């Protein structure tokens, strides 16, 4: 049976941990509000841009721009995996790592190179001997559009040089504070819409381009890649803060339950010690 001193020390340690988890929950909630505002502002533009370019890609010759070129299905792939730089956010990182690792294992017949964003994913895949071609860590404290531009430049260079036949993003999409969804999204080549399935009245209408389509795509497609990567980074950042806030809230509640149970047990131990001392005193008095 532990002594009263040991129980008091354990309760103090749990209370100290509870203060840390509560503080981390507060910080995560504050950061989540800002991240949520950024992603809600970026989503409409990114989604509309994706829709327009997907539609345009179905109407033009793939030779109009290298980023529209359709490659072989079983070709080489660049998998950009976005994780967090820190832990203590529940299953946020493990879900991403598990899904990306499953993709690599299931596609053993394809050559897959990894582009890793975030320290947790970098450490895991490096430790397990995966083919890590590119890494970028320490960006989520001050996430900027320039980080998306750097990633887009790397992805475009690898795709246009022929080192990769497709580029995919793997990240956590922010759905709500309690829900994040792992998404695998093709970034390059630009996905073509099936015009036969479009319901809009302009589905079969072609466009007149000014200037030439080649010039438009030269300016627009690299920007599109940057915007989609930036949106994925913002989604991952918001999802990370939500996961950390939820995890720290659960940890705070668990610590409160542990403190309550240990306090009850400590009172029982103290009561037993007092009762034993009283019995000893009475027994000694009777013996005299």
C-alpha cells in the first residue's frame, strides 16, 4: 500500500500536468480560430480555380502546357505528405503516416518518391528507410504563401523533367473541431472533367482565348499548383490545432478523474491509518 506522502506527490504531479494540458488547449483554441479564418477565406478561391482549370483542361489540347500532359498510369509518383512539426495532437500524425505508408506498400510495382512536410512525417519515413526525395520542416509556426510556392516549384520541376509522372498530396482536411479527414488528392497532371457528366448549360461550350491558351496556361497553371498546395497546408494547420485542442481537453478531463480517484484513495488510506492508531492506543491502555 503506498504511503500518504507518495499519494500526495502523485496528486501534485498530475495537477501540474493538468495545468499544462489546459494551457495547451487554450493556446490551440486561440490558434485554431485564426487558422479556421484563413482556411475559410482560401477555400472558395482554391475550389473555384480547381473547377475552372479542370474544365479548361478537358477542352484544350494536352500539349498546350506541360502540366496538362497525361502520363502512364503505372509511372513514377511524387507523394507529398503533410504532417505536423509537433506531437500531442492525438492520432493526427499517425493517421497520415499510416495512410501514406499503405499507399507506398500497396503500390510496390510503382516507383514512389516522398516529399515530406512536417518533422513528424520526416522522422518516421527516414527512420523506416523510405525513399525521401524532399523535406520541408518548421513552417507551421509562421505559415506563408512562400512555402507553398517553394513546394509548387519542386513539384513542377520534378513533373516537367519527367522524374515523376504524377504528383499527389496526402494531408488532413479540416472538417470540424472534432473531425479531420485524411485526403489523397492528385495535384499533377491537372485532372480533366468529363464534360458528358456536367449539368451546366455551358458544358459543351468552348472558349475564345485572349491571349493565346499557351500564354494563359503559362501564367495560370503554376499559380493553380501554388494555390492548391497552400490550401492543403492551411487545411493541415487548422486540422492540427483542432486535433491538439481535442486531445488536450481529453487529457485534462482524464487527469481530473485521476485526481478525484487518488484523493478518494488517499482519504481511505489516511482514515485507515487513524483507525489503526486509535486501536493501538486503546489496546495499550487496556493492557495497562
